[in-house]
C-alpha cells in the first residue's frame, strides 16, 4: 500500500531573521532537513512526503520557500512542494508548487468595518488563483476557522480545495495542548458537508478522536499527515493502524488515494 505524508515541515535554523521568543521556533527549532525526513520515510515505509517551511514570522519565508521548491526538484520521487502562502501564487505554480500552507499563528485575526476577517481578505486574490488552478490550501486557521471558512473563504471561492489541518483541532493550554474531543466533533459536524473540504489527521494524538472523524466524515475526506518534526510519521501511522474496523480500502483512501486525487497525481 502506497503512503503519502501530507504534512511535514522542512526547517533550517539559518532561516531565522529575528531571535525572539516564539512558540513555533521553540517547539520546532530542531534538525528537520531533507535527509532526516527521508530517514523517517524509510523507517515508516512512506513513499512520498509533502514538504513546506515552518510558518513563523521569524523566518525568511521567501528563502525557505525557494529551498523547498529546489529540494523537491532534486528529489522528485520523494518530495512534493507546498509553499507558505503569499501574494504571487502564479510564480510558485510555474515553479512546480502543488499547494500552499497557511498558518495564522502570530497573526492577530481582526475584523474590518464590515465585520469580515482581515486575514481572509488579504489573500483573496491568492485563493481565487488557487481555485482556478485547482491547487489545495493546507489551512491551520486558528480558533475562528469555522467562521473563516463559511463566511469568507467558501463564500468567495466555493470551489477552493481546502485541507483543514489537525482535524480542525484547537490546542488549548488548559488541556496541555491536546485536542479536545468535543471541540473536534463540533468542528467536523459543522463543516462536513462542504464538498471541497478535507481534513488531515496530523498532531492528533488521541486515536479515539481520529476514529470519531472516520465515523463523521467517512474515509474519503481524511488525509494522512505526521506534522514532523512534531511527530515522526511512523508513530502517526501506527496510531492510524490501531483504529478498529477500518477496511483496507478505507486505509488506502486516508494514506494515499485522497491526496493523490486532490493533487491530480498519476500512479
């Protein structure tokens, strides 16, 4: 069975442009270059990995995006490039980028005079370009993710393919930064009927929550991702295989078929 890890950060400390206290930098400032990612792939039996930079405001994103693109060109069988979202999507599409990652960490979500989400307005032209090219948005949207998707993103670009990271989970400090079942269930139920919306299972350590997602969404809306270096793909894979009553076809959908369909890949 082929496997694609659809959520993996490639990060190099030399990309830092500011030295400040930052949760993502503290959490992810480890060696996670292409060699280590390929070692993890071999350990877990991963065929291909989607890679993108760490989305911190303290990183030179332009330099990091180019590195990801060049790494994927160097190892085309192992890596699929996503880049951090910006205002020149056409340029990145010509460079072979297959998707964009957006993370609102460090970006304060504010409203404009009409009550609309400013962050969504900033990238409206990029979303429209992605919709036209059928290129997916891997989205970690923050606590207002349901509102953003329903009232901003899908209202303006209803055909945009979105992969909502981490099953749309919050990571509250009150629960030791672990997803809460009730919150994830509410998010999935609220968003399950959008035809171009998918969910990855990365950074969800509770197998019971992933099982719940299968029951609510079915296997054709779920995508495998490890969120390395947060977690090695082998551990995420073992968690997925621990679920009860999943058929071989359902596993194949999560591990491979769904993301291949979204990226329009062959094989």
